[in-house]
C-alpha cells in the first residue's frame, strides 16, 4: 500500500504556473476559513458540553450546600425559640414592667447565635435591644405568626444584611387538646452574616473548581479532536495527491469505526478509479498508435498514388470527357486523403508530446504575406490584409504559417467574402505585450451551439454536411500550434455578422546583444 505523500511544491511553467497560483489563492482562502474548521468546532462542542456539565454540577452542588447550611441554622433557631417561649411563664394581662428583662433572658439563650427579641401585646411594644420596634419584621410575618399557633419564620435582607425573623404567639391551654392565644406575640431577629459568608465561600469554591476543570477538559478534547481529524487530514492529502495524478494513493485503515469505513471506501473507490483511468489511458494510447501507424503506412502508397494522379492530370485533356472527369475526381480525392494523412500524423505528434517549437525572430507581417502568397491568396480579391510594419516576434515560422493558412482557408470555405486578416499588438490584463492575429469573414457566423466545440477534432458545425473540403483537423491543429507558442485562440461572431478567430501569443523579441 502506498502511503499518502505530503503535498510538495508544484513544478512546471505556463498554464501549470497559473493553475498553481490559483490553487495557492484557494489554499489561502481555505486557511482563513479553517479558523472555524472541524477542529475548532469539535473543541467548541467539547468545551460547551464541559461548561454545561460543570456549570450544572456546580449550581446543583451550590444550591444543595446553601440550602443545607441555611436550613441547619434556620431549624436550630426556630426550634430553640419555640422551646424557650413555651417554657416561659406569662402572666396575663402582660405588664410592661419586667417585660424587657424577660426578653433579654430569652435573647441570651439564642442559638446558633444571639437573638434580638421583640414583644407585641396590643399597643405594648418592647424588646431586648435598644429599639422597641423592629424594622426587619414584615407585615406578612405578623399575619402568619398570629394565624398559626406554631409560629412562622421568614428570611429577609435589609440594607444588604441577611436576617432570619421568627414569629411565635404565646397560648394557654383550655383543655387537653385545645389552646387559646394570649394576644402576646414574640419575635426573634437573628443576623445571618456568618451563613452568608459561608454561602459566598461555597460560590467561590464552586467557581474556582469549575475553571480548572474546564482547562483540564481541554486535554481530552484535543486528544479526541486529533483522533477524529487525523483520518480526515489523511483523506484530504490523499484526495490532493490523486488530483495531482497519483492514482495509486491509498490511506491506512485503522480500527473498525465509521472513519475506518470511510477510509476503506475511499481506498476501494481509488482502486476502481485507477483501474478505469488505466484502461482509458491504454485505449487512448492504442488509438494514438493506431492513427500514427496507419498514417505512416499510408504515406508510401499515397506518395505513389499522388505521382500517378499527377501524370494522369497532365494527360486528362487527351482523354474522353467521362474518363477525364473520373481521373480528375480520383486526383482530387487522393489529394484530400494525402492532406488527411499529414494532418493525422501532425495531431499524433501533438498527442505524443513530440511536437517541438523551433522559434526564430521574424517579421510577422512579412510571414503572413508569404503564407498568403504561397497559397496564391495574395492577389485574391476575397482577402484583405491589414498588416502594420515593424512588428517582430519570436515564433516558429512553419507553425505560425499553418495557423494563418488554416484560419484563412477555413474562412474562405465556410464563411463569406471578404476575409480580413488583421495584425496588431496590445497589452494584456497582466500587463505583458501580446501579438494578436485576427481572421474575420463576412459569412453567416458560427451557431452559438457550435462555439464550444469548434476546435474539436472532426467536428462539423453543419450536421447535414457529410463531406468537407478539409480534413476536419485544421482548427484542432491550429489550437495545438497556438498552445505550443504559449498563446490562446478563441472563436466568436462579429456584431454585424461573420465569424472571427482571434489568436493571442505572448510577444517575445530577442534583446539587443542577447
């Protein structure tokens, strides 16, 4: 099994460099988005669960501990005050004289800490402290204490200080199971500052215990995220490696979980893709070899046939009309077959990456004029040339001649006269100078459905046209020759009608003294 290689620096030039630049921009965009990627989301989810768990546990623990602490102090105070009130004998009617001393005795017995005891009997008010009336006792407690023979209590916060207030009515028995209120109600007020301090300490302890717990929770979170993300990263590197052409890439399968199933499925798909692409490559290679071999095998007999047809053409005028017509037809078709064989051999060289560029600095306008003159188009009224002088570039003269000849010939066969050849230079969007060659005709133009396929091999824009004067490979060969120069070619239609082919080739000129 081949392990996944780490992505290396791409090499190459031309279009590969542009693709690499676009890939680098895309990678930087993904890097910016990766701050909120799967790793961050996994850690955020883990921390969220940890925060909720720690917060819930701390809140429940704090609540239970607080309630237990306050309940203990509250129950102790209420039961002690009730017992002391019941043990104290009260004379009726209650007299103000000596009442404060009794209240002080009650206050001294307060648990868990001393009380301040208040007494209310009709309009009589007294206390064990300095003020006979408490500002802490609420009307609700007074009503509850008067209505319940066992008394009532209430926790109150006054000026930020917590208090426990207890109301207890005094009664006398009228029978074994019946009592009557005497009208005297006693109240005990106890500060709960110590309990509040303990509650605050519990809150701080819960908070201080939760924060380190969250920090500790990061460790298993990181471990879990790494275990989940490792197969994902391996899958990403494997997909990138396969995208670069290494179809034998596989990723290791670890464990039996869903991620292991994903890795196994990826390996199976990669294997199937490798076999399918291998079969397609083999079929394509066989097809190329077949075309190349057939073209080579046909060259020798075609050379003989061309020689024979040339002799027959010369003697055709001395033959009878029917025989002469047949001879000329054979000669024409033999010439087309020879062109087709030569084009097939040329396209085979491109497919085999065997085509070479033999560049030289040339006068481009002069090269176009020679191309037209060689094909007897220089004096053709159907062709117009707009060729400014002084434009020089490094081109392969033979291949540039093929580009011009194929475009002009295509315009003459399938377009309409006049055909215009224009030459100019201009700056591209990247700032570099490019050589632009345009060939426009005055025909009906190219159907919009045919534009994406116009450079395909053997493509016919007119499906009803079964025969063509050309080989069907002219525009495909033109495209390959332009690409070999590092340029581009595009086809379109002029606003006023007619098709236009535009060739853009980087303008490279030899430096002085270079």
